[in-house]
């Protein structure tokens, strides 16, 4: 029962490039429906962690399980299947296909997933408020609009997890708010959201924040105590689940201070 | 694309689509779209009819072409680069084929028209004691055409005549026959068409020191006559033209058969028939043997080769040259198109990474790029062939002074070659690109 609740499970995962430990023995369990932020300074291993979660990369050591299924031994094609069926990706730099219109970009995701349906694609754009911009090329859209197209694209195949890498990194405040509202809606719908960010506002929206430093999980903070209690119940029922990392962000590791607004965390 | 599909309708209200259990893939994946209009909320296992699946396949095919169209039309400058590379290749290939394949072929054909390739002579015995009579000429001609090869022929009656005390060979001919048979004869002035008009070889003209328009006295040397070299009797004939071939013709005189009949005072059959037959090689040998086997005809057939070995070797050289140059051109085109494709593909590394992140298989990415390349090849090929037609027409008419015969097959071959080269050239870059690790590309700043 409990394992069904855990959508993503990382078990002592490391990613090593030569001498560099981009990720160092990270264990993390994410239950279904949780909104998680991964924070940390540049080079802390956030993106590596995100790539591993998104099945874009595989760990050097340790195990990754999505929906209780170990993805370690999957071949590239199977990984691609997991990617398209389970994960919806949102990037900082949007990565829209420049020669396809907004709606065509969304349809491309349908195409690689299963079946193209323009009506569905238009509906997804309508939900991010871009129905009237559907036939514009990315170059004709503002950054915020492009990111919303990305979110529509990530949503179109109804993924288990929305995985967003600095989704607001290139956006102004107004657009940041629009994107966060979209995430909030998604979260209320029950979608698991994992956001990699170094923006404390964005990170603070999540139920749970974890901090990486030099590839290690160095801190954890819960913004939603109810969610924490639920999670701890889960942990007690199943000892395979990685427990809450007891260290708070205020912990004197303080290595993240240079990029994270530490005052924000001390309040918490 | 906008096919109405009630069952897969997206969430119609403001709420974002909720997540249901994921699993499996393919068409069943669409069951995740929750339909909140209350009709299909529990349709975990939706049944797709064959028609639905066909509709879906159509929609995906349409999307495939939409993506290709987007890549080609909205990336015009890149597409133009690839098309121009193919265009130049196809045009060069076409011009080369036209010049080096068609020109020698036309030359061979025209050289074949250079005189006869089969000569029938009388044995001066039996039915041909008085030359080959008209009905025998017809019979021989029938034997020639019976084999299925078309022919043209010219007849010659030879007599020895005397001009200014020197002996010459005079031939009685039908001017139009000989003219069409021997198009390579360099004739100045006119062919003899009326009585007592004579066409003389250039050697004869030189020895007699005569020019066109002057007259000569031609005496008939009868075998039985007692005439001497002092005999100055003869018929005045007007020189209407001179002929130069570099061969025996230069020391001959040509008059119409009618003139010769009058000069000799007797009619007889012809001494030789020259045939220009379409038959070559073994077919020609067979024809020669057939005629020679008919002993009752009292004629001898002989195959002659008027296309000199030198001419044949020039054609071989041209053909070899064509192949060498073509291979070089094809290689250069391959390099050009390949470079272009590599640059196009490398500019789209991010896009490829993204597509892979969206779940595209290597194969589907490769297919997209190959189809795109093939399109560039076809478009470039067609434009290239059109350009090639123009260039080769100018080149062949002005430089080679020949008419261009457009060959649809060569055009098609060039277009096909251009497309093939474009696809082959993109194999390596596309293979490399499809191996891109999406994480690596998307991480790049």
C-alpha cells in the first residue's frame, strides 16, 4: 500500500563525472501529489538530480524507482517510454521547437506520446491562457507566453510528475505569478510537482523543500505541516521510504547562503 | 487533425486535467484525459474502433507532415542552402550526362550515317553479267529490310572515261541517294541532277586545273574501241561541283545514270549497291552471309566499317571521361550536401534533445530528418535538372553545334540521384544527432 503512495524513490543515488560527485549518495522519497522544491546553489547538483528523476540521465550508483518500478536497468527506448508517459518537463529556457507554432509544439508532444488531437492541444493552451496565441511561432511570443506553452506541452499527456527546471528563471514577476498559479492549480488537481529553483519565492510555494549542496542532500524544510505528518506516517509504515532529512536549512552547513535568501529559511 | 473525437475530448472546464493512474503506452494512454462532462469518467478501458484508430493514424501522419512543413518552410534559409546544394549537384550531373553521354551517342549515330556499312557488288557473271539489274537491286533491298533493320542505299555504275587524255573512273549515280547516304561528303557547288552535269573530285579538279562552272570534254573508253590517247572526241560536260572526302572519291567523276547511259551509248545494271543499315555487329554479319549464300544472285556482299577506329576510341575516351568526372561530381555533391546537412542537424541539436525528452525514439527522429533531406533532394533535383536543361542546351548548341534531344529518363535519374545523395549524406549527421543525450543538450547554457 505504502509503496503505491511513493511515486518517486531515490535510493543512495550518486552521479559521478570523473572525480566530480555531481550527486553524492542522495536518498529521497516523493509521495504522489506532493509539491517539492529542490534548491541549492549553482553546481550543487540540482539539474543532475532533475535529469535523473526525468529519466534523461541515469545514476552512476544507487537506484531510481518511478511508480515502484526500477528504471535503472531500462534500455534507452524504455527510458524514452517512461519519460513520455510519466514525466512532463518544463525548462528554464523553454525549448520550444522554433519552427512550429504554439499549438504545433503541444501537438508534437502528443505525436511522440500517442495520438495527435488538435482540440485537446487547443484546450491545453486555453488553460494556460494562450488560446488566441496558438498559431504564433515561439519567436512571436514573450518569454512568459513561451513558458506557458511549455507547461501546456508538459500537461498534454497527463503526466504523473511535472518536472520543472527553473521554470521562472527567465520570467518577470507577473509571468512568474501566472506560472506559479498554474502549478498551484495542477497541485490541487493532484499532480506531483518537482521544481528545481534557486528562487526562494518559487521554492516557498512548495509543500516541501530540499536543499542540495555539492551533490549532497543537506537540508529539508516543510512548508505544509499536514503534508509532513502524512509523510511521516508513510515512513513509519514502510521502512524502505527515505525519511525526512532532519537537518533544517538553518543548519550551519550554510554553504547555500550565497545563493539562498537565508533569512527566509530562518523564519521558518 | 481536428477530427471530432468525443471520447478523447480534453477537460472542458477551468480545472487542469487531473492525473489518473499511468501505465502502458500507445493508444490506451489517452484514457488519462479525464472527461468531466460526466459521460466517460469511468472509461478506464476505452474501446477504440478500427475507425478511431485509422482516424488517429491519419492525425499523426498529418502531424508528421506539419512538422516537416514547419521545418522546411519556416527555416527557409537553411532549406534553401540544402536545396541549392542538391540543385548544383543535379544540374552538374545532368549537364555532364547530356554532354558526355548524349553527344557521343549522337556522334555515333551520325557517324553511322557516314556512308555505307554493307556493300553489294556484282560478280559480273550469270544474272549480273551486265551489272545488277533493277529488279535485283530491289530483291537485295528486300533481303536487307526483311531482317527488321531499316536501311538506305545508293547505287553506282562505274565506267572508265578519258579527260584530256587521262583516264578516270566515272560513276553514274542518283544524286539524292548518294547525298543522303554520304552526308559527310564535303561538296562545294551542286550535285549533278541534269544531263551532262558533272561533280568532280578535288584531285581531278586540281590535275585538270578546272573550276566550278567550267566545262570538260569527257570521252568514253570502250573496251572494244580502237581509240587512242589522241582521241579528242567526247561530250562536253559542265562542272557543277567538287567533292572532297579524303578518300577515293577525290579522284572520281560523278554524273547522273542518265548522263552515263548517253555517254556510253548503252544501258546496263549497276556495279555496286551501298547500304547503310541499322544492323550492326552480328546482325550485320548475318545479313552479309545471307546475301552471299544466295549464289544464284551472283553478287558479293561485304561489311565495311566507315567509322574509323580513331573515332570509336574518341567516343570511348569521352565515355570514360564522363564516368570519371561524374564520380568526382557525385563525390563533391555528397560532400556539399553532407556538410549542409551536418550544419543543419547541428543547429537543431537542442531541438533533437527536446524531442527525445518528449519521448521521441531515435528512429522517429531519423525518419523525420531523412524525409526532410529527401524533400530537399527532390526539390533541388527538379530545379537542378531544369537549370541543367537550360545550360546543356546552350552548351551543346553553341559549343558542340548539335541539337539537344531531351531524355526524360536522364532527368528522372538525376532527380533520383539528387534525392538519394541528400538522404545518404544525412545518414551520418542524423545518426550522430539521434544519439544525442537529451540531458547533455538541454543542460547547455
